[in-house]
């Protein structure tokens, strides 16, 4: 059996009114990928923050390489060779790769002068250990999301980490970028590093992990060799019931055209885009990271300047220069980053849900609070929002419930076209099924749904039609019932259905 790098025994952690972890034990060995799964709020992130020195346990002990330790801070964790890579990368886009890797630990000469050459050389050595070919002098902001993630991993290795915790590392990745990440993780394994891998994407667990620990309600349900558990069983252990990743039944014949795009052009990002969406349809937009999917959504919503082409909404040519104009034309947009762009953290469910439609309930500058509460209560009830109250801070909700608050605020504004950008990113499997059903219900009510997703099963399973993007262009349109993951990936990767 491989050397045990980390062992956590009897860990208990409580927050006001909540037992986050209840007598949890966990370990990670050298040269293994140990996956951690569970619904949002199950306790997995809390345990990892304890291991990273962010939180202190109320009870229990931690052993690192057989030695009992107290990790009083993230710095303590780093000294014990434990590094954590969060979903939101902790990097500075205006600095170059080497500067990011050694930020705060810059190598200096005898007179205290920064040794830029030595810094670049050391960064290159760490990147080579990962099998990554990135110039240390490149500005971070010029790199793809996958490459930035490699820089974050290199930063961890530069601290001589023997245990690397990855929290949702694939959330913004797909296709070749995802395989790039897996290749680097395998390189870490070969060097004897223990990788703790948190992910809601169940398929990845079977791709990259050796063992998997399932959390539910602050407890460990069990730890299993990945080879000895299948996907349905793993999901059942996570959510406590059987779950089939069966998507809602597709809609009937679609209705009138809500959106038509002809020859849309946005600088060098989008070229000659043609697209339609009708009432009752879920339109999927697929493509690799950087293909232009989000830029297309932003152009439709008026948050990105259009350089050419036409947009028609409900049969009328429109000039959408601002989100306010898009809102007036009954367009809603659930952004990719719900936390930074879709919600106002520190404000309540009520305040967030009511925000875009305040003008509807104002007279002489005074908001009708009674009517506001009625509307928000009705909408959040229909969405089956699980929150302590409408006065609860959205920051304390799970990913799935935050997404429902974002959806509520747009539904209250009365949209006919709703754009979902990565609708289930960072959401557990049980909540995903609810979001999928909500999207289909909205389509059945006569809304037009445009869905951008990096998850191929979601694109193929949810879409009535699929548009595939490659380098800023739409390179294929597939009927949802006939589309396959292979067809979509071939078009997204090569821009052609035959890959040649």
C-alpha cells in the first residue's frame, strides 16, 4: 500500500445552527487521486478548508506523513506541503506566468534585487515537471482558462506540495482542455503527489480517480475503489435515492420565431453568425472554451458591441446596445458566473430576485413592498427554492438554489427569451435534474430557451436543436434527436463533421 500522506480522524465542525462535519475520517495516499463527491452542503469543501488551514476543527486530529499537526492557517498548511486550488483561481492577469508562480516568494540576489532570470528559469522547471509548454514570460491574461489552471498547479508544486487539493478544477473546461487537465493530474501521480479531487461531474471520477469518498449531510457515507462502484450506485449514495440522468422529454412542435440572427459580427470574436430560436424550443450552443459562445450570448443581451449583422426579436429588427434595452424586449440572461455577475452577494433572496423588475412596482419613486413580496414568494415557490426565508443572504445558499434565485429575478421581469450560460455548473446531481426540468417547463410554457453548455450529455440530452461553434463561427446545426456527443465534439474540435 502506498504511503499515507494525510490522515484526518474524527473531524467535527459546527457553524451557528449547522453541523457541517460530524465525526469524519479521511485519508489520501502518495501517487493517488482521491475523489470527494456529495451534494452541495454535504461537507466536502468544509473538510478541505480544514486541511488547507482555513478553518479549525472543533474536534478530531490531522496527521501529515504520520506526524500529528495543527494547521492554524493556510501558511501552516503550505509549510506541511499541502496546497489547495480553488474553483476561482487566485492569480493576477496583468502579471506574467513566472511572477504569478512565485508571487510573494520572488527569488532575489545578494543585494535584494529581484532575480527575474532565475524566477523565469525556476518557473520553467516546474512547468516542465507537469509536461506543460508555457512561456514563463507570457502575461497570464493571454492564456486560456486551462493554461491558467496549469499555472495555479505549478504554483502549488513550487511550494513543494505533496498533497494538492483541487476544488472543481474542471468547472470551466471542456473537450481538449479537460484532457489537458487530466494529463497533468496523471503527471502529478507519477511524481508521488496525492491529489484530492472535488467535482460534481460524476463521469470525471471514473476517468481520473483511484478512490472516491462520498459525503452526505456532513458525514462520510463510504470510501470505495473507483473500480468497485458504478455510476448509478455512486449517485444513489450521494443523494440517498435512485437517480437516472434521464433528461426531460423533448417538447412538441415549436411555435413562432422569437429570435433571428443574421450575419452577426463582433470584432474578431464572432463571424457571420446565423441562428434562430422559437417558442417551445431549447436551443443548445456547444463549442470548446474560446469558441465564442459567451460572446454570442452577451451580444444578444446588449452587453457586447455588435459590429455587423442584424438581430430580430419577435419579428422586429432591434438594436440592442445595453442590457436595459434587451430587458425591454423581454430577454433574460443567466450568466456563466452566477456569483460575480448574476447575484449581489451580501443581499437577500428578496432583494436579488426583485432587482431587475423594480420599475414595475414603483410609483413616484416608491416601491410597493407588499406587491414585491407577493411576486417573489410566488415565483420562488414555483421554482421550489430551498432557503430559510426570503430574507436569507444568497451567499449562504447552495449553488442550485443560487441559480434558482437568478432564474426567479428574470422570470419576474417577464422574459420571452431566456439565455442560460452553463446552467448547471457547480451544481450537484440532484439539483441538476431540477434545473433541467425547470428549463423544459419554461419551454413548454412558450418561452424560447438558449442554453450554452460545456457538458456534452447536457447539450445532447436537453436540446431540440444544437448549434456548434468553432473559432467564432457556427459550423453546424444538428437536430436534437439525431445529435450525438461524437458529432458535436467533432464539429467543436475540427469545425467539420468528419474531422479532416
